[in-house]
């Protein structure tokens, strides 16, 4: 429970926010949470902003910065590539502001790359770990 936090605000975006000592066996509730990236972004936007206006809240609700993209693209910064198209893609992504606007070429490239390649590579890597099988979706079976 958060009461009068020192930040002056608290936020939730469907991320896991139960305390470590929560008695989940006695107090059952749903245990499906969103990844914490939206919470991270809300926290970034609220931090250091003592007085929010209605316009600030509208910007927060309509924010289109992708925290997952920021984390993943950071890994590309020191990556080289032999093919010209791959180098151009890396350059496009590493110069991106991570805003997923409909006119953003880097956003389109990232979303296609994530949907067609990263998700399958992640799933393949995770599915090779038998100890995770009880927690994985049926696509690993």
C-alpha cells in the first residue's frame, strides 16, 4: 500500500505491483500483468513535475514513446553489420526518438522487426528452457 509517497504521486498501468510479502495464497486474485514499460514511461513523465495541468495529463494519456523499443535499440548501438541494408536499418533505428507515430519510418521498421523476428527468436530461446514450460503459452508446446 502506498500512502503519501515522497514523489508526490503514484501510478499504475496494470503492471505487477504487489508487495513482496503479499499473502497471495490466502488472498487470490488475477495474476496476469502487463509488462512494466507503460508504468516506467508514466513515471518518467511524472517525475519532477510538481504541478500537472490538464494539458500535461492529456499528453501523458496520448504519449507514444516506446520503452521496449528504447531498451532493445540500445543493444544495437555497438552492433556492426556486413550487409548495407542491415547497416541502414541499424542506423535508422539508433537515430530514432522512439515515438511510434504513424509517419515514423523507424517505428514501422521496429514493429515489423519485432513481430516477424524478435518475438520468434525470443520464444525459441525461452521454449528451450524446460523449467519455464509451466509458465509459457501453448505455442511453446
